[in-house]
C-alpha cells in the first residue's frame, strides 16, 4: 500500500523532467546554390523564430507572438548571431580560402512548425570552388540537440546532409554528389530522431509493456518467448508500415497537416496507449491500433524532412536513410526491453506494479503534452 505515494512522486518528477520535450526539435534549413558560372554562391538560411527569440530576444512585448516589426527591429543582432556561427571555405585543387558572407535580405516564412526568419545572403569566394567546407555552430550553446539541415545545389544536382553538435563540419563536393555520405547522414538522423523523440519512444513502450503478458481476468504471463516475440513482430511491423506510409506522403507534399494538430495527435496516441494498458479495451489485434496510430506518428517524423524541398535521388536517399534509421533505433529499444520484460513477466512486481505504474507515468506525461500542444504553448 505504501508503494503508490512513491510511484506518484516518481511520476510527478518525470512529468517535470519531460516538460521541455513538448515541441518539435530545433532545426534550421541552410541552402547553398552554386550558379553555372562565377565564384559567388547564393545562400538561404531559414531559422525558427522561437529559436532566435531564445538566442537574441525577438519578442519585445513578451506576448508570445513575434511580429514583422519585432523581427526587423532585431535584424542586426540576428545577423551578428547567425553569421558568427557559420563559416564557409572554398576548395579547388591545392587552394583553400575562406569565403565572405554578404547579407542581402531578411524575409519571413511559415514552415510546418511555425514562423521562420529567412536570411538570404551571398557567398563570395576568391575563386570558383570545386568543394565547400561548411563550419556550422548555430544554437548548440542553447540546445545541444539542434540540427542544421544542409542542402547544397550545384550543376543541376543537389545533396542533403545533417549538421549536429558532434558533426559541426562537413566537406561537400560540388562536382560529384557523395550519395553514400548523404545516406549515412540521414540514417544517423533517423536513429537520433527516434531515440530523442520521447513521445515516439513512450508510445512504443505502451505497445511493448503488454507484449509479454495476456489479459485473462487480469494480466497473465505469456507461455513462451516465441509467443511474446510474435506479438511484438505484428505490432512493430504495423507501426513501421503505417509511419513509413505517411512519412513518404507528407515529404512528397501529398499530405499536409498543421504541426500543432500533428503533435497534439501524437500526444493523444500516447495517452490512449497508456490508458489501454490500465483499462484494457483492445486486448487482441493490438497491431490494428499500432497501424492506426502509426499513421499519425509518420506525420511527426516527416517534420524533419518536409521543409527541405528535396527532389529526385536526393529525396529518395533521405527518405530511405531516415526511415531505416528510425527502424534501427526502434529495433534497439525492442531488443533491450523485451528480454528484461519477459524475465519479469511472472512476477507480481511486473504485472501489479511496473505495468500500471509505467502506464500511469506515461499517461501523465502524455496528458501534459496534449494540454501544452493543444494550447500552442511557446512561439509559433
């Protein structure tokens, strides 16, 4: 009887710890284009207003709505902050020189997750480069999980790469796109995204918690590991097929829903999954639930790629790499959780404490996320 106050305390601490994860991860979109001739390239850098507000303070009247006037008022601070964190060097044969970044104009655009400042600039190099070295250091001092999504276009081809705190520098061949490097970059990004996408992880756990038990007048242990793994295979396969489908449709522009609606929907799936573990309604054929809810999660995964505007092989490689990374990250979670859960399935601790306690904790976190996302907490 005394264990529930301790469990409740743990739940409340967990909700507090996870509070900061109730929004889309921080991304910026950097596009570099080499014209057919000349040593000057064109650059465009889309940076989320919510991130810039944390960095340089855009919201002058603190009303959580950044206006065009407030953005223009802080233009110089914004440019100083951004350009001090980006360096581009030109390479050609034995030559290597730093290029200068020349501001051209500041615009505003709406992405799937809210407003972005659009900085257009020229990249003036001493000679026409065959390769570019990009040093990227935006926002890592404020958010170590920030990602810079780089799209380089030259000679009628383009290639996309991911810049992260552990990988701030990349060399891009403008004459021959390195498809293998792009595939590896998005494979790593998919793994990172599932491991740091706490809402996706918690939803997966709501599917895995009952995989080693079966409901017959209460949760009873499954007879064999084979039976448990077969249930996991059905559920995870259904989830994979569903989120792969909507990820592909969304990135190709065939499905487009507001970010707030998608993020709120994901939180709702986590909440319903937790509630089903506490009050089992769907006891068999849980793969159907995994498929239906996976469609919503795929739209959340797509938020990483949708704004890059990739096409052709560039898009195909990014999709394949990112989706494969998500599956690898998901498989690691499954392989880490199921053996432990199976070993504990016959204990009262697992069925009467761990399962209800875990489901309650997940449900509380999901309810908090749902409230925050529905109300649109934070800058849009």
